[in-house]
C-alpha cells in the first residue's frame, strides 16, 4: 500500500539506524492493512492512484485518498507496536494496552458493523 513511508515511521518512533527497518516496515504494512480493514473501504496514496483504480474497476465501494487522520492512525499503531511488543503489560496485574488509532479512523469509516 505504501501510504506511510518507512522514513516517516522511523521518525515517529525516533529510530535513526537501519537495524530494524524490515521489522518497522512490516508494522507499517500491518498498520495500513488494519486501518483499511477497520474503515471498510480502500485507501489510496493519491487522487491519481484512486482514479486509476476507479477506471479499472478495482477501487471498491467508497474509496478515499489517505489524509492526515489515516496517516496519524497508522503511525500511532506503528508506535504502539514498536514500544509494546506484546498484547498486554504483565508487570503486576495484566492490562490490555489501549489503541487510540480506532478513534482517529472512526470519522472515515463506512458501514459501521457490529
């Protein structure tokens, strides 16, 4: 999908080395896929790429061009995955970590299911 670049993600998590590039890129890819899945719509990096997909009949229902809400949600998810490499904090009482990315994506979501 390549909406958020590896460089943007590394800047967000404050990494200035190349040792974890493959891991961070995997998290960017996963965060973008998660966001698209949550939104129930395809997201494109540019108006041109969306129009190309519309013309080809592959844009899906209600496509959109990525905006800052989408990018922020992806970066928030990447930061969460980078800082917390497990689903729960286990020091003391196990606690599920909150994910604020969904809050950023709710205004963009279509077909709000259960």
